[in-house]
C-alpha cells in the first residue's frame, strides 16, 4: 500500500520546544506505514506560552492525540479533562488522547522503562530498586515502578527543587500503593552503598554522563557494582556511559535508555490506535547502530 495523506488521515503529533531533533515523527510514521494505518505524526515547536492556544486548535481539528516534551509536560495537566493515575501522582503528561473532545492525559515514560527492563528477562516486581535522581525521567520511573508493585525503592537526589517535589510524590505513592519508598540525599556515601547492596536494580535517572560530558559518572565508588545487580541508565547518548562501562566491567547486566524511549512511544501509539507498534521493525530501523 502506498503511504499518502488522504482526506481521512488522522493527525497525531508532538508539542514542545525544541522538537526538531526528535525521532518520534520517524518512529510513529514508520509504524503507521507498517500497519497500513491512515495516520500521520508531525512535530510542532510550541512552548508553554502558546500551549493552550495550540491544544485548543488541535482539539477543534479533531486530532486523535499528541505527545508532550519539555517544557510542556507539567502545564498540560491543567488542560486535560482526565488524568491517568501516574500523571495525577506525578503532575506531568507526555501523551494526550482525544476521545470526541474529551482529553485524557497519560505519562508513558515509566511504562517504557518497566517494559524495557522486562524485555531483558529481568524481573524486578516484588524486589528493591535504588534510583539515582528525582527529576522528570526519574519521577516517571519511580511512579510506575511503585504502581507496578516493585516492593521497595530508595531514591537519592541532591537537596534541590526536585528533592522537595519527590517528597510530595512519595507521600502520594504511600497513600496509593504498598511500595516502601525512602528519599535520601547524596551526603552519606555509606547509606548509598548499603541501599545498592540490598537492591536488585540500580537506575541512573539523571543526565550525569550524557554527551558532551561523557567523562562524568554519578557513582564514584565502583565497589557498589556486583554481578547480580542489574544496572540501567536513562541516557542513550552515548550508548554506553561511564556509569554503564563501570557496571559492565564488574560483570553487571546493563541497559541504556534507548529501549525506554522506544517503548514509551509504543505505549502512546497503542493508546491512539488500539494496536501494538511493530517495535522490532522500528528498533531495527531507528535504534540499531
């Protein structure tokens, strides 16, 4: 089937600023082609100042849904009619579904993380996680992991605005889940070492080690890495951070953030279309080097 825009083409897209670098248009449009769906996905450079105007316009035009990236994720919460449990807890939306004028906000980043880990064959349900960071990506991971019944999560962050926000998020999660969550700062390396020693998975949810500053590593004591510890880094540029190199050298199974990116997009795709994204094809075309 030739892929072309028709009078029936359903619009989806991405709002944020900047967006020109995003792989999402290629990923979603290829998935539409593979499944022969009359959909299209476009990227729109829209910051918070014009977000409401853009959303109102898309709603009037009957757009099926759209993704949000920075800086729009938090503000979008106030513009939808309904919120998923994860978005309500975290105060952020990265996916909107339009059902006949009713907008529902979701966050699929955490879903992407949980699926990426599961696809490796590692089971963290009912186990303990140590999570480094409390910003946007880390918060999404924290929330979904707790909702999916990871038993215990130890979160480490410096005492900044994200630390304060994490305190409120953790309070909500304690009300809504049985997950035991503790929040620490990085002031005591022995506490960090102890928590990692008790964990099945260690996650870097920060940007430390991301290009161009690839010589940085959030872990300074390499002795925390052990062979039965699964180590995940949300960063995918570079594909192997110093954090992952150190973990791999110690015999750890490791994974970067590429599959998290893929699977959060796949979750959005399914919310809009009701169909599973052909992730193997998308992975081969856009995620294989």
